[in-house]
C-alpha cells in the first residue's frame, strides 16, 4: 500500500506540474485541429483512465494500440512519459518525449520537456538545443496576432525555457514583468520561487 501511495503521489505531482508547464498548449494553440483516428483517441482516453487507477501495464498496451492505428497521434507518447517517469525509466521517458516533438515539431512545450529530460541524463548540449527550439516557437506564437488569447501562457513558458537554458536573470525578469501585467496570477509567483534545478527535480524526479 505504501509503494502504491508513493507512486500515486509522484504521478499526480508530475501531471500537476506538467499542466503548469504546458498550459494552453493543446489544440487551442493550433491553427487547425488535426484529424486523428477516432479509434486511436478512444484507446488513448481509456488508457488515461487506467493510468488514473495506476494500472500502468494495461495503459501502455492501449497507448501502443492507439499509436499503431494513427502514427500522427502524439498524445499517447506524451501520456506514456508520465508512466515511465513514475517508474524512474528515464531512457524510455526520453524516447517517448522525442517521439512527441518528432510527430509534432511545433509543440514548444514538448521541446522544453524533452530538453529537461536530456538535462537530467547529463546531455546539456542537446538540452540547450531543445530549449532554444522551444523559445523560437514561443517567439513565433507571441508575435502572431492570431494567438493573442494565449499570450500570457506563451510568455510564461518562454520565461521558463530561458531559465532552463541558464538565463535565469532574463527569465525571472520576464516573469516579473508578466506578474505586473497579471497581478492576480498566483501561478507566476510559484514559478518565481524556483530555479532550474527545482524545475527538473520536481518535474522529472518527482521530488
């Protein structure tokens, strides 16, 4: 029972922090919704339900079925990352994250998260390339008039990528400016409290 509770705590923490990092990164941020195979979506959704019950082996089977049906469906890979992290299978988590950005290269948040995994594995050079790629995509979003509704989220995520890149002073300054623009946003306060090591430790190692 204790082990299950620890796993549940870890996966819940990972999911909650992922929501912060990837806020508004879903279909809302896309110019056009992709047409995924309905059966693949069904398998993915059922797998997520199994994840919530900590039935990870069964969930992985359904995630792979979803992928077999629709090779362009990136969400199963993204969801599998949570399972691998809970099991401390960092190599598999990194492989799944790389598949996410391979399938959906415009997903800036995917580049950020994969970069964190590379950092965790000691490959700082690749991590920096991934962070820079995420910043490039965030810049394009921020400068796109059609994406103004997600402006705050993209600015926040860009600041996080800067901090992870090692430019903590610049990143924290952007967060402070964002806080001035959004004084009631308590989430920004939380990001201002932690540094690069905190991000990676909490998000990747569940500590």
